[in-house]
C-alpha cells in the first residue's frame, strides 16, 4: 500500500462494524481530503523531507530535498541516507544518532552532508520515528533545513570577532586565547614561551606625511613580512594601530627566540615601496619569557609592553628583555606603599618617646617623638623599616603632619595631667615635608588645632642633609617658623658636607651629634675627633649641643668631659609609649659618676 494511504489509515482509524454506511462515506471523504492535504504539504514544504522504512531505506523525498541534495526522487529511492554523508563527522556521531532514535524515537541536530556535486553543506535535521498501533516503528520522517548560508555568516562574524580586518592577523581576543593555550602547552611539556610586543618606530610620521591609506598599505606589507619570520606554531597578532604581539612557543632558553627577534627587526626596517613611495621605519621590541615571568596572560603582555618602551628609550630598532628582578622590586615597593597607606588610614602608627636629659644635673629636659608602626602581622616596626620607602613620596608629608599632630595631642594630655612632666618634645621633619611651599601655613594650622599647647614646647629636628638643595630657602622657612614660637634642632650633624655653612646660615639653636659618631667614639679616634669638633663648633657659634647614641656610662662620662652635658640614648632610656613616661620619670636617676 502507498505510504500516504497507510498514513491516512493511521490518522483515520475507523471501525467499519460500528459505523453506518452514510457516516462511513463521509469519513472516507474526509480521509481523502486529509490525504490530499498531507501530500500537498509534503510536496510544497520549504523543508527537505525524506521518508524511509524502518531499516532506513528511502521510500520518498519531496522537491525541496531533491533541490537541496541534487538527487532526484528516482535516484534517492531505494538508497540509504548514508550516501549523503560528508565524512566530516565520525562514526560515533551516527551511532549516537541511531541510539537516540531507537530509544527516544526522535533526534535533532546539525549535520554536515554532501550534495550530488560533492559540495559540502550544513543542515539542521530533525528525524522522527513513526509507529503503528502496536508501537512498532514502521517509518522514519526526516525534515531538514539548509543552514549553509547561516553557517557562512556565522563564520564571517567569528572571523571579524577574532581577526584584524586590515591585516587579517589575529586580534587581541584571539591572541589572548592562543596565549592561554600556549601557557598550558608549556606547562605540560616543560618548555618556555616568549611574549613579544612590537611597536613600529616612525609610523606616525608616515601617516602624517603620506596619509592613512599609505599607512594601511605599509601595515599590510610589514605584517606579511613579520608573519613570514615566524616558525610553525608561533602566532602574530595586531592589537591596534602600529602595535603587534607575537607568541613564540617551545623555547628552551632565551637564546632560542633571538633569531626570530632579529628577523622581526629586519622585516620592519627593510625599505617598503608603497606605490611610488619608498618608506623606512623600524621596530622597538619588548620581550618577556614565561614561566620565568610567572604571571597571567594580561600581565605578560603588559610586561612585554614595558620592555618595549625601554627598547624605544634606548634608541629604537632593538629589542629588550623584561627584567623580572626589577619588576619584583617595583611590585614590592608598590605593595609597601599600599600597606603604608592602609596603616595611615587605619591608625596603625604610634609614637614612642625617648627622654633627653642633662647628664650632669640629672634634669630631664624633654623627649623626642619617634614613630613606630604597630603592624597587624609583623608587630612593632621601627621607622627604618618603612620610612625610607616613602622618603620621596607625597605620603611622607601626610605621615610627617600626623606625627606633629599626634605629638601636640600628647603634649596637651601631659599638660592636662597637672604633674611636673617636661613636655618639650622634638619631632623629625623630612626634607620633602620641610621644602614644600606651604609648610609654614600647614604648621600654623596644626598649632592652631591645639590652642592649649604653646608653640615653644615643639621642636623640629631638621636633618643636615635636608638643606643641601637650597640652604637659603630652608633658612627662610625656618625663620618663618621661629616667628610662630617653635624651636629648631639640626639633626645628625656631621654627616653632611657643608656643616659650617649650615651652622652659619640656618637658625637652629640646638645641634645634635649623630649617634654613629658617638657610639664608636670610645674605640675610634676619628669618630672621637669629630665629636670633639662638633662640640667646639657648637660653642663657637653659641649653639646648644646634644649627643645621640649614649649607650653606656662611659659614653656619658667622655661627653661630659668634652663639654657636652645633654644626651639621649639607650644608656639613658629606650623609646617608650607615652603612658610609660611618667613612671620612668619618677624613677630616673643619673649615674653618680656623671655628677662628680
């Protein structure tokens, strides 16, 4: 029986014994109409339709099927659909298809088939099983849509998304994917890869002089040359303008990439004839190696970019290898600056106070405020561990102002206690803070914020080396500050190169002998001579003098004999929290040998 009559019988399952003759005729007419409709739909459908028996032998196809495949009805009938297979899909693909049909009675998906003229085409196919009243599969119906134009458009969009339109080289998106894959490959095989960042020298001049059309043609020419310089497995991408990035894989040493880098330089620097114009440019190249530079793909390109700028600054037309050691140092510094910023914002800095005394009389004349960092993980840190990091950073000004403010706050608290505490306190002033134009105004504002603290209680210690740049400028600032009522000390005296000049021109009323000389003066004749000279100079210029680094009774005794009675150091007291100072003060007694 013809399939459509069978199909009509399936659709119209009537029971002749239970229906009157007139109704039978009506239903038969309806079945014939349904049959005609089904045949018309089959014939004129825009989808290709094929009908097979249960074993997969083709029984019928429609016009669209013949138009799509190139096979007529007569050529298709009796054949198995495997005659259309393209060979692009594995046998496992078809096994899974039939497993789905046998289990679910349905399969759909994309499939690549071959037309009669051997042209490969893509099709979205839906196959359904047709069963009889007992549930036994009798036929399969396959509907297909030729999606080759859609796939071509999709491929075109994919190409646009991953390739540079001008040079047809991979773009940044595809480069990133290839670099990630290359990193995985290197890990598996224990090899290295190089990320090469290349920037053309003189390309802007070409554009400005000859126009962008000539510039574009030059880019096309040079990209083809550079691509030819690659080995199999390497990649070259254009990431914008005149910038290119190459990924060189399977390297054993840095020397392995040098021949390719030389070919890149040659490809870029050889004259290029565009129309009737001969153009000459060159390239600056930066290189970083992975896993020696063990960072992610984005940072690898950034590091190669940094190295490229070094090559450009070094004269162009050359390559430069990224310095991971230098970068590690930069990274550590950046992290340290961020940590100090956080410490300042989260009140992790504290002040400890070291007493200053008159060794001969035993009188405590004041203290020096010394910053400490109460680090949440490393504990209490001395200034040598963090201040050098911000020495030339604007953050040093913030830290310096915090020290002054915190010192004035502490002086105010001591005054409020109403006990006999020597509140004169000195603070260290960094060069970057002292030399800022608005230093006097900032100091005025800080003093104004503590109206109960007389300015004379505050002493600013200026490093001798701070004044090296401009002594006259520093002298003017100090004079302005003295007018406010504060005092000045010249710290670490003797470590600079123009001590006499400073003594003569800077209005500091106290000279501090650097502790490096004091500490070793008992064993080093040169240091002893320097200490004696500083004391003599201070007296000649009518300045007071105080010695740092007094660690033993013998140090104190020697200083007193030389005429220096004022001192501070571990032999007198270590720096301490402000809360400990009153108790220390009540128990402090000078060594008896200093008073004889």
